[in-house]
């Protein structure tokens, strides 16, 4: 009895597999190419966009969010995520520029100090030099 049940399941399983394969071969033999699921790719971009912004990887998020918006321009979550990523990148760029400006100001002050010291050294050298 058990053997009959096992054989029945095996036959049913093989029949189901054969039907799936037959559908694939019918589409291939008719010359139709299966179309990619654009919605699935767009959904993956949306998920990746939101995940990247969520973990603070804003530079990586911008191209992914842009691709997601190209697929679905009305998605408010992606629009907000892209705006957040762009704003955070702008903040980071401003902070970097401010740091560079501070470093430049410090270098200018150091250069002024060095110029003053060089001028004093030149004056001391003139006084110490014998006059002819």
C-alpha cells in the first residue's frame, strides 16, 4: 500500500514538472522571448534606495533612487529618499568646504608668521653685517 502511494506521488510530481517544462518549450518554439519583469526590477530599486538611505549610504543611494524614479516617477517614498540623500550629500560637501577654508586660513596665518620672522631675521642680519 505504501509503495503504491509513493509511486503515485512520484508520477504526479513528474507530471507537474513536465507541464512546467512544456510551457517553457512552447514559448521558445513559438519564437516569443519572455519579457523581463520590469516591475520586479523597479521594486528592487525602490527597496535598495530606501535601504541605502536608511543606513546613511547617501552617495550610493542617489543613482539607485534615480533609477527607481525613472521606473516610477510618482513614488513619493523614493522622491523623499532621493531628496534626503541629496541634502545629506550637500551638507557633507559644505562641511568639507568649511574644513578646507579653515585649513587655508590657518595656512595663511602661518605664512604671515613665517614672513614676519623672515623679515626680522633679515633686519637682524643687516644690523650684524659690517658696513663698507
